[in-house]
C-alpha cells in the first residue's frame, strides 16, 4: 500500500457514564409526557396515552445512549426528535388506520391538488366532496375519522433505504449555517411551506399558527377562536391535508395525480 492512500479514522467520543445517562433521562422525563400528550390530541380516543409515553421513554433512553455533544446539537433538541420518532414508529408498527382510511387520505390530497390547481384558490368543502362523489356530511365525517392518520406527514424523522433505518441527524453538519447548500435548501423549504400556509383559508391558517407556533392545545385554540374543539380538529385535519397536497403536487399542471378520485 503506497503512502498516498489515505485511511479514514473515525473519532469516537468518550463513553458517557451510566450516572450521566440516568441524569439526562430523569431531567427530560417531563418532555416525554408533553410530546406524548400533544401527539395523543391528534389520535382517536382508543389509542392509549400510556402506550405513547412508554414508547417515548424508550426513545429518550436511546437518545441518552447515543447523544454526541460534539455535534453542537443541544440534548433537548436531539431528545425531542428521538422521542417523537419512537412514538411515531410505535404507531406505524401498530397501524390503527384501516386501508380504507389510507386510500381516503390519498384521495382527499389528490382532490385538493386538482381543484386548487384548477380554481387557483382554496377548494371549498362542497367542491372537494363533489369531486370525491360524497355527500357533504359524509365528507365531514371522513375528516373526523382521518384526524391523526397523517401524523408525521410533513417531515420524516428517519429514512429507510435497503431495509435499514438511518438517523437523519447523521447527515446534519455541525455548523449548518456555514454550509451554503444547507442554507439554500432550508430557505427553499421554508419558502414553499410559507407560501402554502399563506394560501390556506383564514381559519385553517389561524389553527396552524396557534397549534404549531403558539403551541396551544386544540381545546385552547377552540376558546381563542370561539369554536368547538371538534371543529378545531376538523380545521387542523383539512389544513394538514391541504398543505401536504400543495407540497407533494407543487409541480402538478393538470395531469392525473392518482389512480382514482373516489374514496
């Protein structure tokens, strides 16, 4: 082997002691319950909060074991991703949504994409229901059933390739603000999302702002807007489906988006 051949050397951090890991876990246990409760608000009542918390605790333990302070990412930020990812993974493994609802979810996304491209404005409930071939009350009932089905639909916390789960944090540079490509991609993603949010109907835009930016619960949002909690949930579901359709079919120009518009 010549001297010109370079050998990759992986520098590993010193192992954290068990006492340090236990302290991190104990300090961040309230974060598990907080995140589990927020996710539970989007799910049907038969989904056990205790099961979500248990999955989240496993995510926290995993975070404490794998956290690398050299990456310049705060433990709380890293733990949030691990906890939320563990909870979402547990929901996916025990998928509670029937295939009928998964098909309906895709059909509604398609309806929003097609109609809003056609009309150049937000599609009304009546227009979406007509596109799907459903009576309006049945469409509203379907939105209620879909509450929480699209959980985690905007950003995937883990990537799967060749049957292997990969932590996306492994691909984050230590100082992303110094990476021009990272800044450009982030700016483009933010631009697309802001543009899609700006195009939402007023009430849906308010729900998204209060839920994701002000971090209010559905019940608190209902009090702020003067509407019922179930109405807030319906507006949230429509907003999420509408945003996902906008981002997924951004380049749609009148082609057939899906195989069928019927649910």
